[in-house]
């Protein structure tokens, strides 16, 4: 090993980790929660609607599609999604802010849709 290779190797080992290129951690978001928060649902809404049409009844899909329908001022479609969640067993779910029960989220969604209708 030459002196130059040895010096370059030592510099690489002594360089602070922040100066080295590390791949960014990619956080999976298969149900589009971040897209909903950022109101970027253009491609998400058709994807979730297609999943429901094919029989996908995961609470994550139904809750997120219900939230999109509520934002699109489609209260009857939103209510239908939230009701489908309530018709299933209550599940502990991961959210962007921690965890929550699927029925609690569906009831909150129904309450928001009810407030929209009252306006």
C-alpha cells in the first residue's frame, strides 16, 4: 500500500460521519398519510378507490379514502368509508402522530363530516 493510499484511508476513517454520504432512510407510506397531510392526493385518491373497488377493506385504506372524500366535500362517500371501518373489529393502528384505534379515527371522521353538513 502506498503512502498516499494510507493517508487517504486514514482521512476517510477520521472524517466525521456527517460529512460522509449516507443514504436517506425512506419511510414507507403505502396508504398516503403524508400525501393527505400535504393535500397532494391527485394520484392517491384513484389508487385507494381502486383498492376499495377490488375489495380491500383495510382500515388504513378506508380511513384515508374517507378523509380524501371529506376534503373533496363528498360527505356521503366519506361516511360510507368511515362506516365500513366501524363495521369491522377495532384495530390499533400506527399513525403519523403515534398510534390510534381505528374506530376512534372513524368516529372523528364522521364527526367532521357531520360538521361539514351542518354548515
